[in-house]
C-alpha cells in the first residue's frame, strides 16, 4: 500500500499559494508510491487539486494569545534575567495540532501504515529523503530531525507509523492540547511533538538536521519574522508593580521603536548590534493597553486587564541579579 504525505498549509495570499503549488509539483514524481493530502487552514489554488489525492480545509485558524501558552524566550546578562512570551507572534500550536489530529484520524480511516508530515514551505532538496525515512520506519515508529549542536527538533518534516497509538489520539480534545502546552517549559510545539509521537513504548530515530536540508534554509517563509526586531517587549519587575520596556537589538539594524502606553508616548532608537535598552512604563495596575510600533509599523498590541495581569507578571518579567 502507498504511504501518506500530509502537507500542513496556511496560504491566505497568492505568494504562499504559489509556494504550496511549487511543492506539490515537486512531489509529483513519487505519487506512484505516496498519496498526497493537503490539510489547511485556508483555501488553496484550484490548480493544486490535480496534484493531490486528498484535501481537508479547517477554516478555524485559532492563534493563541494568552500569556501562558505563547512561546517562551529568555535573556540574561550580568545585571538581570528576563522571561518573555511576547517576543514571537501569537502561537500557532493549536492550529498545527488540529491538522495533525486530523491526519491521525484520516490515516487510521484509510488504513495507511506510514505517514509523512511536512510544512507547505519546506525547502525540499531531494525526493529520495521520503524513501530513506520510509526505510527507517521499518525499524522505528517515529523519525524526526535534530539540530546537532543543541538537540533542537525541527517540525518541518517528521514521520511516523500508525502502530500502537492510544485511542485518545483519535478524538480531538482542544483543552487537553492546551494543557499539554501549558505544562511545557518552553511553550513550543517542537518540545512536545516527539513526546506526542512516542507513547506506549513507541520508538524514535533522531536524524541529523543536515540530512533534512544540507543548505540550512529549511523553510521558505519566515513565519516567526526572525529577520525583524523581535525583542521589543514590556516586562514587569519581579519585585514591584513597575512595568519596564525592553529592547534588544540582536540584528544590528536601525530601529525606531514607539511605545504608546494608554495615552502616553515613549520612543527608543536602537542602532547598534547587541545593544539593549530598558525604560520604565508605569504601574502595572494602571496600564490597560500597550501599542508597539517598529519603524512606524505596528508590531505588538497588548491588552492588560484584571483577568490577565497576574498571568502577565508570571510569564513576562525582569529580575535584578
């Protein structure tokens, strides 16, 4: 029987639809051995339908904005420690896992024994990779790709057999998925997927990342906006009610940062590589809204109220050493 390739996609514009189209075209030579399914949170181009075997569209592309389920980042120097869940955009974890759980169910329904999950914007170098991974799945239940220097697992391609998954994997439980995310230290999807795929003694093979993509590109779309200034975040003092604004220029560009707190305005100009700035914003109990613009473009819009202030304190803080 053929194996299943499940392509996770979110293509709300023509640029991303074109990237998906190019990937599907690239996959055509292996359709004799693999069926292709696109699982998406957006419509896809009509031209794509002839290039796939199955399509699932979930219009609910729910992003996670609560402070306790967003990706966690750290900064530390000889003066202070910082924790923030506001560095990256809202988390796509639930959106991704809704597509994964559909893939579980579809594969079981259709009787696939091996499943390959890839992102629509994967920088796919060699189609032989699918056959290599399939061969590995004869011995292991799961294959993922690991960065050599720190062990970080990439989510652009992972594969698994359908052996010995718990029955609960075939019921979509949003609250359980969110609780699983809350209970991880990093709040990152990449820290959870390997554990999700290895219950009940299921085995895993961690391949070197260089095998996935020797060019180190990995993805054609930068959903995390890593080329932009990301460290421009409000933080609450761990020992008081004072909120500070922190900017860390790890890119070396010229950034004009405007912060509007309630109706007050603050400007920080950052122009040097690895320089950082800390400025007071005011008492957390008196702040209701923080709008951040970088080079005149809206970067972050944060609402604080009585329901989420304590959560903001817990996950977004600065602490003197």
